[in-house]
C-alpha cells in the first residue's frame, strides 16, 4: 500500500488487514428518507462494511479491494498521512463481499 504524500510503503504482517475507515458511518438514512444521527444509538450492536486496502501474508479469505463486515466496537484505528484506517485480524471479519466469490460454494451450514 502506498498512500499520502510521503509514499512510505506499508506491509501488513501475519493475518492483519487494513481497511478504509468510513467517516460517514455514524449518520444513517432510514428507508423513508429520515436522517438518523450517530448520537441516536440503538440498543442492538450494529456491524459495519469497509473496503480492504492491504492484507498480511497469512490472510487466506480476504484480498485487497474486498468489502468486509466487522464490529466497529472491536476495531483499532490508525491515521496514515491524514487518512483514518482500521486495523484488524482476519478472524475478526464476519463476512466478505467480492465479485470473485460468485463461483465458490456458500461455505459451511450450521
């Protein structure tokens, strides 16, 4: 990954993944068009989607460019060249959305 003006390369290690942080994740819009601010917290935990920017060599199911579903409360944020990113382990990802998965089976059924 090469981001920002300093162009310092970043290599993720082990099964870590680096995702773009969604700065507008707090504010949502209902199906009726009503804006729900981030301060109106609901009782249930809400998962979030984010785009993967870089992956470590031991990440098996996630690739750069995929969208992943994760719990925002269990995230670690880092700022690189003025942009905010989320760092997590691959095992903290609940789901992966990518076009390349269309030919694969759905996985395990419990």
